[in-house]
């Protein structure tokens, strides 16, 4: 499946342009006013080097990543059911709803201007160490990736999809071409740098992948 920007016919609203400790922060829950978030547990020690399916993932210099973007369990008041994924593009957070007023929060990178999107979808399927197919539109902007349009870039530490990818479909069962995926570019977390998809640090996307169960019941809400 190809990693490219979806059209509005796929049912997502696109905003296309031309071109364990305790801390608190401000966030917005889905459909509610901003609320103070309390951190119940933080996983700063979970970004060391690890071997995954034969790939040696390097350690992330997590001290160079803003602490608010470290994986953490936070208070989160929402009427969405357990297992829902809520993406707060403005604040660069992804929430996996745990229930009982809690969520696992991850720092993310989002679409840059002209590639941002919002709406609802579901996780149709997921893949470990995926192959990346850039869209033809990207190849026009970046000729160096043109060779991967058809044959794809195989799994690996430099693959833009990282260690995991989750594929988002609309309610009509059509691929939106948007993904939740890993990235080797840990420094892009907290920024708007992608071509519309939602990226997480590899250690985080592995954690999220293990929680998500594909199917129409696993909703992804992008704010």
C-alpha cells in the first residue's frame, strides 16, 4: 500500500494548502474544553537501544526531546471508548484511551503546511517493519525517492515508516493513504514535518502497535 496524501472522496476532511513522576500541562480532550492534565507515570527510561525482529534499534537521546513528548500515562477525560486513538495535531500529542479517565500519551510529528488533515478513520490493518512506497507526487518534488515508487523501500532502520505502521481506512472501507507510523527522525517529534501522516518515535510506535487491535471498532480521531 502506498504512503501518499488522500483525497476528500475517502471521507476524511483535509486542510490542503498550497505549498513516574508527576507533571502537568494543558491539553484539549476530544469535544471538550481545555483541561489540566496530570501525569501518573512517565516512561523516559524506555528509549534505550533494543533489538526488534532482528533490527538493532539505536537508543534515542531522549534528554534532547522535550519531556512533554515522552511516553506517559495521563489523566484524560473523554467520552470515547477504551482503545480509541485521538490525535491532537495542534499540541503534537497522540492519546490511546485506556479508560477510567486515563490515556497513554505519545509525542508525535504531524503534517506540514499543505499536508495536514483532520477527521475520523479506523485502523484496518497494521504491519511490522513495513515497506515504504512514496507517492508519485512526492517523487516529483524529490527525484531521489522516485526509484521507490514502484518497487518500494524495504524494511530497515532508514525506512521513513520506521518499525511499525498502522493503516487508516474510512467507513466505506477505502484506504485513506494516511498512516500512524514510526520514524528514525526522532528530532522531528513535536514538529510539523511529515506529508500528512502521524509519526512517532520507533520505541513509541512499537508500544502503540502492541495496544491497537485492527478493526472498525478501533477509531482514530484527528483533531
